């Protein structure tokens, strides 16, 4: 019983320590903006997503998109996303060290990006305590942690996309309102010009009759 209680306590502590590992932030990209994440172990899974949440392209039909280039500590490109308003990524870290995530904005309008990243690590027999009963528990807990983090990442991605869709709908509504107002103003101006033109015609015909 005492061993079971210790095992449950260990599981609880490990689960608590594994939560909150996802880094979430919002960044404004004017030209090039780079973020950094340190990976402790070679072979760790680096996963994440980004969504262009708030864009100022008002008259365009859709967002032109950003580029994301991820480079390893050795300077090699490990992931690339081109011209997209949102994307998910996942790769195995070829080595430990600092990884660079650079957003490139080819347009002059600043774009606000919601960015989420998680570095997943599942221990193996070389880096966990040498206990034949605890080893499988540690591995299972790590796998459960990664599954939970994957679900959390997906939820954050969907939430950011939902915010972006609301912004797009609001932008579309404003465009429709402006188009409608402009159409009414154009019709009013055309009607006024027609009235002025008809009055001029009648005034000329009256002058001719008097002569």
C-alpha cells in the first residue's frame, strides 16, 4: 500500500510539473521578427502553430500571408511555411541548442501573429531513474503529457483561427457598408446631375421661345 501511495504521488507530481509547458505569445511583424526557443535534448519534438490574428489589409479579399523560417543551432533550415495566414508545424530537433523562428512580412502593413510552441521530451532508459517499476510509469506519463500538450496546442490554434475569422467577418461587414454608402452617394450625385441638366435644358428652351 505504501508503495502504491508513493507511486500515485509521483504520478501526480510529474503531471503537475508537465503542465504549462506551452509558450504562447502575440507578436507584431513589420518586416522580419525572430523568436527563439532552447531545446535541451537532441531528438525532442518541437511542435507549434501560428495564426495572423489582426491584419489591416482592408480592401483586399484575403490576407496575403506571412513566411515562417525555422533554423537549427547549426544554421540549417528545419521548417518553412510560405505565404500563409496560419499554419502548424512539427519536427524532430536534429541537435540541442537555440532554435530561431523568423517571421517575414513581405508587405508594408504590420501584422499581429498569435504564436504557440511546445518542446516535447519523452525520456528513455538512458535518462530516467533505474527502477524497473518506475521506468515504464515515467515513459507512460511522458507520453500522456505529450498527448495533452498536443490537444492544448490544437485548442490554442483553433481559438486563434476563430479570432481571425471574427476579424475577417468584421472587415467584410465594414467593406459592404462602405460599398453600399458609396453606391447610394453615387446614385444621389447622378440624380442631382440629371436634375441640373434637365433644368438647364428647360431654361434654354424657354429662352429660344422668347426670341
